């Protein structure tokens, strides 16, 4: 079921240029199929991090989806390299980290190095659409704070201190 926000953003979703970086050909095909099913018209693919970095330079995608585990340059190294203003030409491109591992430390690390979102494989089309809507529908400004370069951290929920209710 499409949400009102999803329908409103459909023209922007259709116009997205998405790069999928994954060493698994089958997974790239699955992600491409999901992207096409939600209306994305332009999808580029890269079989590894090195080709992925070149593809960003060549195609200037609006969004990158990168696998965590790849040979040579893994997803975390890839994100760190992209998030290098002055060294990399498009350091602000939104990045969704895709992983077969749901370990909390990986999710925290992905956010710490500047990934916008984290998706666990096997990923559903709806989960992918939800992350894309979060990125384009509620964009977070890119900030540089104490060595961090990436999307502004989401606001943390502060629970009220109920100890004063004694």
C-alpha cells in the first residue's frame, strides 16, 4: 500500500539515479529489480568498491546502496572514502548500507562513519522504499563535527526522568 508521502515523492523517486555496489551479482540484480518496482528509472551497478568509487565520479548518482562485506574495499571503507570532502568529489551523496549482519555495532559504526541508513538482508522492497523516502522526503543536512562528515545525526529521544516524582 502506497502512502500519501510515497505518492507525493513518486516523481522524485522516478528521477533518482541510484548506484548499487555489491560483489554479489545476484544481490545487485535483486536490488535493481526492487528499485525498478518502486519506480526508479536509472540504476547503475558496480561489482566492488573500487569500481563503485569510479562510478560515483562518472555518474554522479543521487543515492548509493553499498554492501558491507566486499573484497578489497568493504562497505565501511567505501563510506569513509566517499565522506572525504576535499579528497572525494561528491562527499555528500546519500548512502544506504546493506548488510547480512544485524549486529548492533555494525549499525552504530555505519552511522558513525556517515551512512544515512542501514538495511539488513534479506531486504524487502517496502523497507528499501521507506529508507529512500526518509532520505529524500526528510533530508538531513550534511555536517562536519569533530572529524565526522555525514548526515546530521537524528535527534535522540530523551526520556523524562521520573525519579523526581517521589
